């Protein structure tokens, strides 16, 4: 760990503690989910010559990378792209937070700075669009809860702050203040603790929900989707 | 302002929800990120673009709120943060929930396969239906049909003697068509290879499909039987969310199959019947699947592949398209076999887009046909399906589901598409080349003997029905009620040609008056008429002592007749026919209704 200021040091420590807290809470969350009885399908395989639970589960798990696999992502390809950019931004933001504490040299390097910076700026743009979408589309307003709004607002700020922090770490003129990094680390820590209690925890459940629905529909014979 | 206390019903729903939770369900409850991507996949959304409440996640959120308020960490501590503060509290909230769960979703599962998170919204909506049913809140049609299925073992309130009578009637018709009695429908034949389970709609309103199936089984030389009990392959538990009813209904079929010692159950063409019997029934009833179950589509396809029946596709030359039932295609992966069969029995098949598991609902699914209060919304949502059909240019829409037949028939009339709906069994029966089928090739001499020489057959009363066929309604009195003069004239002519004495009425009031004075043997009743509607007239006929025993055959082109079939404020009509009616079908149907009534009275 580098120690350019005591505040930064505190932020880094808090950040790692938050990570441990998140891991503990996530473990508890998964234990909670697995306390519920498993759903059992006693029916005979629907179309064993064509597919099965394993194939359906595999297809379902990876259909996030197959925008052609669902009508919603085929027809809403632009929205799918925003989803991709948004989540690449999340990966970039998390990488920035952790690498800034364990590999400061790497985050300052040009190639990393460019890739991470562009990802964060793009994600910020997408997040702003999503804020407006959620605020002004009647359907989105109807289904949104305070948690939905808050999570999105905070992520938008986090992407923005991440982008300027990356600029700071890369030594871009005008972004010299170390407080940018401090604020970014504190905000990341806040997320690490808040996420298991919010909608953002979806990524914890996601592999399971996808796998389960995929196995169910694969067993029944309708996954992978056939078209003709 | 303080919140009202939870009512007893709400507490019961919460307890019931806890019983229904499993990992998959909880995954769907916690997995939704409210991204809105499923929005445009729902036919209700597409046809109601200005109503955000049609969006699938809003429907699923109803049960999600209940879950979050009771089971979720954040929802238990800060309910308002995750919307759990809007969970239902009072009985007044339940009516709203009923409208959402039953009136804005057919549980078609199209949103499910389009959710990037793998959220099964249709299952969540079914759970909400189940919770409401648990506390007695449901549309009247659902209540009546569920009650019949619990009490009588079938969802249309068909009595055992009526069912057996219909099988006998169809056997007799086959005998007339073939000139021998070999194709008669076997009932409760122990040790048969196949037990054929059907939809009660076939008994009540479309027995032709039973006759066609019997013809195909006979032609293939199948060792088959129909059961006297446990014959209903449909299951209102799927629609009402009542797993108890689902299990009990499925078990009736399984138990009967076991009792008869059959090798397999063949399920007639019904989407929800197939799903309930073949897939969900074993889960609801906890009955490990001991014998194979298959759709009659697969059975017919195999007969052709094995050379047991021979078909000539040129007998079905009109352009056809295929509508996939949601239950078959999305929930049971059953979509290629109907197409394979269709290509063998028709010459001009045009695919509908999207299709297979991505097909749109016929809008009659999820029990929607039994909920007449939502008919206008259902028909509006059918716009999507209507456009799909129109684009194919098909003259016939084929489907493997009785529910879809009704849903499609309604929308075809509503959107004036000018095509007809058929099932595969109709097309296979029409395409049969009987002389080439197994039964004829294996026993040509015996069949010829039955047709011409067998003394017992010749002695039976039914085949010797030539004079009756010329005037099947001779000596009968029929009252024709319809506001459209040309239709009235047509019906009067058909009945008079069949030998009946006919009176006519142009509206509900005239119908009631003439029913008293003319005392008909049957009333042919249109439902959509100015002034007193046919529905009101029908209810009054049934409630008036003098007229309540007169059989009524509804002849209509509008969907409101479902109200009298499903809501049943009074006993349902003895028959119904869709306009435009086929002359022969009308006469034979009406003659059967009258004969059946007399036989019962005697
Ligand atoms: S159900 Fe799926 S697609 Fe629909 S809003 Fe929820 S997460 Fe998005
Ligand atoms: S299950 Fe079908 S009808 Fe119900 S919300 Fe989903 S897409 Fe709409």
C-alpha cells in the first residue's frame, strides 16, 4: 500500500474492511437462498433428442453474451449495448479501486489509464441516460423503488468520480488532488457494504436464476430457443 | 396516518406464500432489477401502449412486495425502500390484485424467456393467483370451473352419463359413416395399450374431434380405450394457481390409467391439458411418473411414420399456418412434431412469425376464456396475434390446443380475418386414405363382411336411419332467435328442411314470450341482440319454471357466450355453435341435443 496521506491510508483500510464485510454478507445471503427447498421437476424429459437440462442450463447461463438469443436483446440491441457498456464500467471501476491500492504503478500506466478511463466515461454516459429513462418513462417510473433510483444515482456518481480519479492517477493536468482518490475509495467502500442489501446484489443471484430457469426449460425441451 | 392492520385473508396469503417458496421462486423474486427489458414482449403491453400497468414486472411485483415485506432483509427493516410498504394489507386491495393477476396476464411465459436475469414472471403471477384463490378471491368463471373440477372431475361440469352418451353418439356416427361398427369407441377396456384423455370442451361443444380421433385409432389398428373416469386431461389448477386442485385432477387420470393397466396415456390436443397431465401433474400430485404420456400429435405422427395410417396431403390443399400453444411450446418444448405432422397432411404450410417458443399467446390462455369480465381487454390484446395471422395469408389456422381454438376463433371474428381454426386431428382425419391404412390392409375381408353381411350390425337401429336422416327433426318444434333477418331466414330454412316446425323471434323479449306459447323442443339462440340480449334472455329462460327445461343451443358470432358457459349464473346451454354454422352440423347437433334430453327425461 502506498501512503501519500493519512486520509488516503484510512480510505484504503476502510475499503479492504468493506470488502471483507461484503464477502461475509454475501455468504450469508447465499446461505439464506439455499435454505429454501430446491424445486424438483419429476416430469419426463420433454425433448431428449433435442436438448436436456444441462444444455439448457449452459445456454441460459451464457445467453448474456448472445444478444441474438432473446427477442428482447435482438430488438432492443441498442439497450443491450448500454447494458454491456454499463457493466464493463462496473468492472473498470472495481479494478480501479483495488488496483489503485495494490498496483498504483499499473493504474498510472497509459494503456490502463486509457482503457479504464474510456470505460468509465462511457459507463457514466450510459448511466446518465438510464437515470433519465427511469425518471421519465412511465413504465420505468411505475416499477421503480427508492432502491432502484438510489442505486442508479450512486452508480452514476461513482462512474463519474471513477473517471476523474483515473485521470488523477494517470497524472492528467487539472486532476491533481489526492482527495479524488480518497473520495472514490470511500464511495466504493460504501457500495461494498450497501450492495448486499440493495438491488445491486442481483449479480450474486444472477448465475443461479439463469442456471435454474435454463435447466428447467432445457429439461422441458424449450431451451435453447429454436427458431424457424 | 397509521396503516390499517392486516386482515385475516392477508395473513393467510402470507402463510401460503411461505409454503410456495423454493429456490427457483425466491431467485425470481429477488432477481428482478426493474430494467424493463421484458416490457415489449408482452401482448398486453403491445396492445395497450399507454398503460404502464401492463408491463410484466409490475404484475410480478405484486407478489414480490408481499415477499419483500415478509422474507427479505431490507424489506423487513425498511419496507418503503424496496416497495414492500405497498404490499396488500386489506381485503379491498385483493380486488385490485385479482384484476392484475387474472385480467392482465395469461401466464404465457413470453416475458420469462425474454428476461436477461432469468426471472420467471409467469410463475410469480401464477403464485399470486394461487394466493388469491386460497382466500377465495377469483373471477366468477374461475370459481365455477374450479368447483366443477373438484366435484365432478372435469372443468365443464359434464356428468358421467352425458360423457358416455357422447361417446356412444360418436360411435354411432362412425358406424353410419363407415357402414360398420368396428370403429366404436371402447370404454374402460382393461389392458389396452392406450388410454385417450380429452378436453371436456370436446364432449360438450366439439364432439367431432372425438369421432375423428376414434377413426384414426381404428384405422391404425390401435388397441385403445377411453376411460369412464379420469378422462379430463385439462386442469384448472394450472390457471387458478391451486396446486391442490392440480394434483387431484392429474391423479384422477393417473389412477385410472393404472387401474386399466394401459401402457400409456395419450392426451388429446390441448396445450394446458398436455402441460398439466404430462409435465406439472406429476409435480403437483407427487405421483412419480410410472407410465409414458404423449400428445395425440406424436401418436398420429408415429402412426404415419410406422405406416399404420396413410395420408394424402392433397386432401388439405388450403393454405395453413400454425399457432403454437404457449403451454406446449414454451413450457413443454413441444413444437417440432406438430409441424412435421402438418407438413405430411397439408400442401401449403406457411410459418407464422415469431413462432415456436417465441410465439405470441392466442390471448385465450391462462383460463382467460372463462373470465368474461375481461373479454374486451382480451380482444384488444389479441391485436398482436391477429396481425401475425393476417401476415401469413392463411385460410386455416391450425393449433394443437382447444383453448387456443376458442381464443383464435374469437379474435378471427373480432378482427374479421376470414379464416377458420382447425386442429391437427381434423386435418389428419380429412387426409386419411382409409383403404391404405393398417386396419384395412390387415383385415380387408373382415371389414367388407362387417359392412355388408354381418347380421348383428344390420339389425342395429342406428345404421338403418335413412328416413330419419332425410328429416331428422320431423315432429320437433324449434324456436329460432336472432336479430339478423338473413340469418334467421337461413336457420328457419335449415330446420324446416330437416322436418321441424319452426317459429322465430327477433329479440330477447319475443324469445321469452314465444318460448311460453310455442313450447319448443329446442331454442336456437343468438346472444348479441339489441334490447334484451340473448344472455339476459337465456338467464330468464333458465330461471322461469315454465321454460327452464327447454334445451338451448347458442348460435353466435360473439365471445359473450363464454359468460353463460363459464360464469354460469344458471345451468349452461346444452350446446353452442359458432357462426357461420355448417348446415349438417347444426341439424345433427340439434337433433342429438333433443334426443339426449328425451332419453334423460325417460
Ligand atoms: S423481469 Fe427481468 S426483464 Fe423484466 S424488469 Fe425484471 S429483470 Fe428486467
Ligand atoms: S406471462 Fe405473458 S401475459 Fe403474463 S406478463 Fe408475461 S408476457 Fe405478459
